[in-house]
């Protein structure tokens, strides 16, 4: 039977049959030439007699020798390698034909214009159809380029193993793709827990700011300087998260783009961060102390200009509010009762003596009564609630969520109570706030004590009975 031709029949436009040839397929030599010329690495091949059989375009670019000048030459001596080095170089290049495995060497090659290039080569054996060594192929690149690549790989491994900064690679969908050990500890989870999950699974407060920063980097590029981001971690069952959960991370962002694409294609964002919570809290505390010391100093200067000591007490009350509380109440003792004497903000609407004020209908066990009875500070909070019933039951302004009462002590006596109030937009009073409240209370108590002493001196001597005589 004769062989069938590599053709087939198709109907023609007039209903007949026509013959169409099969599509041409590139032969092996064309495909090999295309592959070699498209490689990013320089490559040449030697047969068993050290004759150059292949030489790609990258090798031509690096050394200047064209394929026509290189292919067919026996050995590299006198053109690509100095004659004095040729024997050693060719022996090392052909070594894979005698010993198993890939061989890596460094030596100098000569360019067409007479220069020298230090290269790193990887040579491997090429076998024929019978499996016998037929030659070698050698891929090479400039040593500094290879070292740069190795540095990049080493840097990546170090960042994801031993870095003291958290490193997270975020993909274009804003999901973690790679997480190093430091970052996993900062989140309080295992590394695998974060991979491919939305950032909202790990963060609550601060998520919007972080995602906005990531979107900006993907769209606009790497920002010029790091940024401090306050975030709140969500507790996870697979790892302990020590309080406080709110952390400040100094963050830097790098946009990652593919080096293989003609147009920059963002692969994601490298997010590097370092926990600076303790430093930021210390800075905030120092700034708060400086401001409060300044307010106490200003209040003392203003009080010194007041003719009436009770005006001085109210001045201390007004200055205390800035950056500290929303309302301040001054209640002085009148017998067994507490009488509202002044409040801030309230301008000049204050009562110069307890007798001219109105008794405050405080409930039993009210924080102000407790502070008055025990002579120390008492804190109260609604847990951030804005329930009007909670504030109304304590005779405090609507919207109050936190209260701090401090006793006014002077010369061994409790003269009254000063109360500071905050709304739900502020945090609860802490220990530092309590110390500040006591500092203010000492100054107010001194002014109130002086006012009472001055009023006592102005009363007629001998009391009411002496006046009647």
C-alpha cells in the first residue's frame, strides 16, 4: 500500500473539491534557534571536540562576537579567552562530560573590542540518542549581575526568616500572600492563618486607613516616608494576644511590579512595619504632662490676679477643662449637704458662698459623696454608653459617660468635691488623669479655704448675741 499524501480535500466555492496543504510546523532547528535567541541568559554549546555549535543573541550582546563569528570555531582560545587561560577554561567547561552534575565556574571572557568580562558559568552535559556524552552547553552571566540576584534572594529569605520588622506581601486584592514570623507574632496568629484572608479578619480599628494606604501605593507608587498607623487587633483562638490590643505600627510600603512585563504591572505591595506603641505612648504622655503643667501654671497666674479667692477657684476650674474634660462641677460642703457652687463651662454663673447655692440631690452611693466621705478620688463610667438615664440618675449633664470626683482637702478638712465629666467620644479617666485631678483639687481647695477664712474674718466679732447687745 502506497503512503497517503499529507493533503486533504475541501469543497470549493463552486461545489467542487480542492486540495489544501497542512499548516507548516517549524522544524527542530528553527524552534531551537528561536528558544536560544529568546533567552535572557547568555548561552553557547561545545561538542566533544570543543567546537562551538550554538551561540545565542545574549552572548553576542555581552561579548560582541556574532553567531557567524563564533559558531564553528574550535575552542575559545585567542578570541573569547586569552591563550594563556584557554586550556584551563576549556577543561573546566568540558568537565560535565566526565563527572556527573552541573558545574559552576568563574573566569574572564574576552570581548570583541578587547575588553574582559568576569562571568559565572553553569555547564551541563548534552547526551546523544544513545545516552552518551556528546558535548556541553554553558549558560553564563556577568558576575556582578549574578551576585545581585543572589543578594536579592538572600535578602528575601532573611526578611521572611530573621527580620526584626514585620514583613507582609499584600496581593492586588489586598490579601496577605506571604507573612514573615515577626509579623505573625505581631498579629498574634500563626503565619498560615493570615494567608489569603481579608485584613478585616485580623484588624478592626485602623483597617480603613491601612487599606487606603495600600490602594494608594498600588495606584500611585511607593510613598516617600513611613507612616504611623494605629490599629486594633482582633483576638484569635490560635494565638495569645496580650493587652492592650491597640497598637501603633510604623509602616513603610513598596509597590512590587513584574520585571518581565513591558508595562509596569503591580504584583502587590510589600508592607514593612515595626511596633512603636510604647514609644508613641511615652511621647503622648510627655506631651500631655507638658501641656497640663502649662495649664496649671497659667491657672495659677490667673488666680493670683483675682481679688476674691472664690474667683480664683473658678479660674482653676476653667483652665482645667482644656484637653481634659467636657464639664467640671464644684460642690462645697454646707453642713451635711453638698451645694453646687460653680460649674464650667459656665462663665460667671457661680455662687460665692455655699449658702447661696442649691443642694445637689445626689443619689445614695454617688461618686461625689463617696469621694467626700473617703477624702480620695472616685471614678465612674457607663462603659461608653450614651444612655441619658445613667447621667440623669447621677445629676450629671446629658451625654456624660465618664466621671472623676476628687475631694477638696485643706488643713485636714474636706471642704467639698470637684467633679470632671467626659462624653463617650473620649476615653475613660486613667491613673494619670486621677493624679492631674488631685493637683487641680489641691489648688481649688486652697482658694476655697482662703475664701472661707476671709469671710470669717469679715464677720462681726462676738457672734449674733454680741451684735444684739
